[in-house]
C-alpha cells in the first residue's frame, strides 16, 4: 500500500532515531563494528543488506533510499554520487558486449556521451528514436536489444513518451526499460505505475532542491537494484557521502511544496512568453497549446520549473545579446534549486554545429521560486534588446 506523502517525507524510517532527534542523524563513518564472528560473517555474506563499509550501505543513506523508493512506488532504491552515475550504473548492469540499446534522441548530453563514447568501446550499439511514436520504437528493436532508455519529458525539447505503450512493448520482447524522471519528480510522475522497470533521478535537481549537492538515485524492483549493487555500484564505487544524503533528506521535506510553486510560476512565465512578439514558440508540456498536452495530463499530475522557448531570430549575435542582457536569471547549467537559471542552446554547440541548426534560437530557463513579476520584467528587458 502506497503511503501518504507526509508519512513518507516526515515519518518513514524516522520513528526510532537516536536520542529522539527530529531530523535524521548523519552517520559519518567509513566502517561498522560487529559483536562477534558469527554476526561479522553473516554481514559479509549479505552485503547488500548489511552495514560493513559505507561504500556499500550507510544508515543515513538508507533512510533516504527507503523514502525515495516509496515516493516512486518502487521496492528498493540505491543512492549514487551523481545523476550520470545513476544512468551509467543502471545501463551497465544489464548489457554486455554485442548488445543493443534504444535511446530517445533528445536525452541528456552525458547520456548521449555514454552511448557514443563509452559503450561503443565495448561493442554495445545504440539506436536513437524520437520516442513519441511506438511504431518507430518497435521497428528499432533488434534481437540483441536489451534496454529501452527513456527521458520524459526530454532535455531542451520536452518531448514525451507514452510510458504504458513502451513498457507493454518492452515486456513482450524481454527488454529492460529505464527512465530519467528528474524533470517531473515523483511528486508529478511515477513511471513504475506504467510498467517501467527502473527510474533514475539526478538528485542534484529538485530532490536536493538547493543547488548545493551532486547525487543520483536509482529505483526499481529489489532484484534489479541488488544486481546493480553487486555488479556495478560496488565495483565502480560511485559512493554517495552521508552528508549529501542528509542534505537530500532536508530537501525532501519541502519537495511537494516547492514543486507546486515551480509549476504555478512556470505557467505564468509560459503565458507571458507566448504573448511576446519577440518569441516564436514555447515548449512546456502543460501549455494548453502543446501538441502532447493530453499525454502530459494522462501521465503526469503537474509540471516542473524547466521550459524552453524559441526567439524570433536565427542571428547568433542577437542570441548572445539577449543572453548577456539578462540580469536576474543566472547563466548556469543544471536546475532544480531556488534560483532561476538560463542557458541558450547555442552555448552548448561547437563552432561547426552553429550554422543551419534548427534549435539555434532555443533558450532553456529554469523558473525558480522568486517573484514571477521580477522574472517577467527581466525577460522582457532582455527581449527588448533584440
């Protein structure tokens, strides 16, 4: 039975904390002691469920993992040192040389680098798909396909995938499904409910919520998380620090409140941008004119603070001028904290990729928790300059 969010965020695994502490303690230790030979031996025989060495398990980390597993309607979770560590561990555990992966095209840049620069070295191939057409995905399946990797919505372009259709298809072929659910968070989307096997997050974003940590989380069935733990996590050593786990626990306590504010503020910014004469289009799954709005409403309960819009220009100098004219938004990567951020797609491109790129004028912003009037004024002033 799925627990109420308040029970998960404020009580789950916290009823017997040391000395009556109202917040989880930080177990800042590298090793754990055993009373006798038998207990020591039994722990070593069951390392995934024992406290031996903080590289494997730690009480502070495990409290967080249990909360996140419950939030995502999964059986078990594993915290790792970064979002890309969550992606890498999840994928590597289920492929070997000669295997094939289907991956959505507009995914996180480091996911693409993992596919193209790392996995290719071990003869693991991949096929990119748009992701919004089940026939395209079905046609991409090969006899050696082991994973369908999803990100819904996708980075920068916010394309959605029909999770139920894809999970049904993958199960017929014995293919593992993995999704990056960082954008929606478990507050607004639970892919496991639609049959997806493994959910990952960059905990650096909304789960932490304060732009002061780097971590990742993997959630799924017990047997899948155990396999990831034994084959990749322990060997590669993408260990989270107990203090980072504590910071995420702190952030989780306000996650549901923060996400509602991000959603409300984003809709205000979307409506402002859509009316502006210097803006060509806006990409946000819950915009009433978004082409996948019905799928968004079906799969998600709300949206986050991340969205994109296109300027009515393809002139790089004007895009640069717009970016430099912003005063309140911070020019920075990542997202998910209090502060509002901006990153033009053009800044991610190499010189030879700039010409004739259809996304040259795409601007991604993170709508933070500040006053939306200030954010709209800042955008309006910068747009005036082009």
